[in-house]
C-alpha cells in the first residue's frame, strides 16, 4: 500500500493524515510517499516525524515492513527537511542529518532532542538546579532562531522555549522533548515543542478531576493550575506556580495563535477565542505562532499578562506567579 503525504506539512493537514496512516497499521507492507511534500512548517514537520517513528516502530514489533519513497534532492523542501533532521528523527537513516547535527542559523532551529539526563549532568557538575540549565538551553535556542551572534538574557523568545521545556521535565514523566523553530523574513515566528510523555490529562488528574480530555487542556492554560505547586517565595525563582502555559497561551493568542495538543483532543487559542479541535497526539505537542507587535514592548505585554493572571486566578490555587514566570 502506498500512502502519499500531504503537500503542506501543517497541523490542519498532518493530523488527519496521521489518523489515516494509523488506520492502515496492520497492512502487510506500506510505502510512505514523501513525493507530494512541497512546504513544511516546524510544528507540522515535528509532529509528523514523531508519529511516523511510532508507526514504524509499532509495525516492526508486528513483523511488518514499512518503506519510504519519493525523496527528491532537487526539491527544496525535501532537502531542507533532510538538513534539519526530519528523516533521521523518525528512523530513516539514509536521509540527511540527525537531530542536533545541523547547527541552525539564518532564523531557524533544526530538529533537536533535549534530554533531561544531559542537562542534569551539567547542573550536577556546576552545582545548580536543572531549571537554570534549561534557561541556558532556551537562551541558546532563541539566539539561533533570532540569528543573533551575541548571548541573550531575558528574551521573550527564550522565555517561550524555557517555559514549555520546563513543563515537560516537571510534569510529563519523560526524559526528553524535541524542538524545532523558524522565523520568517517578516518577523513571524513559529516554535514547536513535542514530548511523548503521559500527557496533560494524566498529569493534572493527580490534583484535579475532569470530565474530558478537552477540559484538562482548558484548565492547563488557566493561571495557577498545576499538578504540584510550590510557594512562589523570593528564595527559589524556579518554584512551580502554574503560570507558564497560561502566559504562553495569552502571549501567542494575542499576537498569533497557540495550539496545545495532548491525548484525544487539542485546544486552539486565537485572540480571545478558544476552540476544541479533534486532533489527537500521544504525549503533548505545543505550537506558538506569532508576530512581533508593532509599537509595543513584548516584555511589557508578558508582564501585564502575568499581572492579569494573578488577579483572575481561581480560588484554591496560588495567586502569585513565581519569579521565573515573571522573569522576562
């Protein structure tokens, strides 16, 4: 059976395609056809590669063969995907670079797998907390995607990377996540972070009860909602206060869109609107797509968002964001 891929790798094409792919998992022999692909966004590419990897692995466990075809080195999109690690990320060892092999630059971050164990070894060697090393990794990612030669501190893009990666290591019960990002010439930015952990519903259910997976996603972006909450005192800036995803969802939706996919559903935040979408993902996938607002300092926007969240946080949760959530 030949399964042609979508022409464009974005969430609205990739998720339906993934569903169709999994429906054929028991076919004796499958060929995944890359030929139609002409354009790739970071989020769609990363989600698709993760799911293809799981699909191929599942079929190997059943003793079934999966092939790939249609790669064209003269296709700009194909060569770009090979360069950023798309193919080797899901096990196609013959195509392109491995995740983390390409250095990135010129406003893009190639596929990169971030392992907690690697960051923890650095933290232990230097005698600091893991989140301090996550902060440094986020700064490096922001430096690459913004095409800056000098190290940066307290940059809003670094903040976005940091808060999502922190959430993975603090709540997902997994040892790694994968990232990818692109900044276009008009200033539009897309950041994608995915993990194959237990998902948001399982994490938040340790503290709250939900009627559905979509209810858990909506709760995850409310201020103060978190699986475990420390006291946001001045001694530990990394205490978990439940404001990270809230701040990110508000920042992105006011200047673009925020997409949170986990388990059997997804939540799209666009402006003041919140939409439940019939996407599914085993783990958690986060997309921030936004443009820089004109005439306004984005740091001021983030600080105002956090202040608003502290005022609207529901009863029974912390109404003070941690210093790290305010450190923009």
